[in-house]
């Protein structure tokens, strides 16, 4: 509105000067005629001023629409419309802007294609590397009796870590896809937890960490494969950061009306209170010395997939007290 008044200010001043001159001339010729013609002159002035404001507002709106269309789609058609709306005096500036935007758009499209190719390569590589890894697991199990329990346990731990790192890459790549597909099925949460705990048996045994997981029979509907990845990440973190001397990890769950609450807890040192707001941020590792070698991707991916599956995720208050670390997942039935 201020710009409108400012743009019409010169015209209004000119119009008032003209009216003043006209009043003066009428007064010189016939003073009594001022009362007769004065209201007509003022009415004409107001109509002319209102008309100029409306015309200017429409002109500015037309330029604004043309400019917005040009920014949204900087092609030849919208460029010509913008030139037509602004006037030929702006042709050179608009041509320069068009060339720069066209060049930048081409660069962005090229980078997007490169990024897409990179994502496809990573995802393909992850699937390819899982085949020999599964084969190595089979070979390791078949030759279990030919090696010491220590060597077998170490090999299983290394394989578990490899699988975990590969899953991180795979699920991070899937997160970047525009159209994600999830397979929702009905399954038992307690049985899913049992399978995850079995996968980590050798790791927990080698680290001398006690894992407690007595869950009641609980049924829910979700993407079981994605949920297994999420809980595996929480399990992996719990085993990694539990107490180094008397480590304990507890997986517990209970149902309250139409919600199922799942807790993954360890008895480690937890996190400082100032780190709590950022625990789910991408790449965040905090200031704790034990977490400096972490990637900061595990909890980030858990939070992102929880959002995608409509699962509420919370950091339990105990995590900032130095008495442990706990993540809660809440499923709505």
C-alpha cells in the first residue's frame, strides 16, 4: 500500500498543482464561479486519482504474476510475458537473468542426475555385497567345529558389524527416494524382538552383556522389515554404550488401551542434558568421548523411519541422569 501511495504521489502532486492553478484562473476571471466549479474540480481530481491508483495496482500485479511465473518456470514463454509486462526497457536485464537461471538450472539438473546415479550404484552395491556376506555366514556356520570358540565368536561379531553398517547405507539410500514403499503386515512384536536378540547373541556374549527381553504376546500392524532395522539400531547402540564392566540391555513392552510402548534400555552413562535436543539429528555424536567414533546416523534413521511408519519416538528422561540410556517407541493400534 505504501508503495502504491508513493508511486501515485507524483501524479497526485501534479494534479493538485493543476487544480490550484485552475482555481486561481477561475478566481481571476470570476471570483463567484469558484463556489460553482470548485466541487466539480475536486470530484474530478478524486476520480482521476482513484483511477490512477487502480491502474497502477493492476500493472504492478501483472508484473508480479509474470515474475513469479518466470521464477517458477524460466522458459522462453514466461520470459516474453515478463518483458511484455515490465516494458522493453527491462529487456536486457531480463535476458541476462534468463541466461543465468537457465545455466544454473542446467547445472542443478546435471547434479541431480549424478546424485541419482550415485544412489542407484550404492543401493546396487549394498544388495550385491549382501550375497557374499550371507555366503560367508553359511561357510562360517558349517565350519564351526573346525575353529576355536573365540575365533568363531570374533568372526560372528565382525559379520554382525558388517551387516549393521551395510543396513545403515541401504536404509539411508532408501530414505532419499521420493516414493517410498512400505509393506504393512500383522505380526507379533515379541517374536520379532526374539529374532533380533538371537542375531546379537554372539556380540552380547563376547562383550559379556546380559540381555533381558521378556515381552508379553503383543500384536501390531507395521512394516516388519523396517521395524527390525529400527530396533536393531537401538539394540546395537545399547550394546555399544552399556556399562563396560557389568553391561545390561533390557527390552520391555506393555500395552495401554490402543497403544503399545516398547523400551530399549542400557545401563551405560547416558548422555549430557545439553545433548538431549540433538540426539536424533543427522550426524550428531555429542561431546561424550565414547561416542566420538560413532557415525551419528543410527538414531537419525530410526527417528526418520518412525515418522514414516507413524511411530512415536521418545528419549526417556533417565537418559540424561547418568544412570542409563532409554529410547521409547509408541505404536498406535
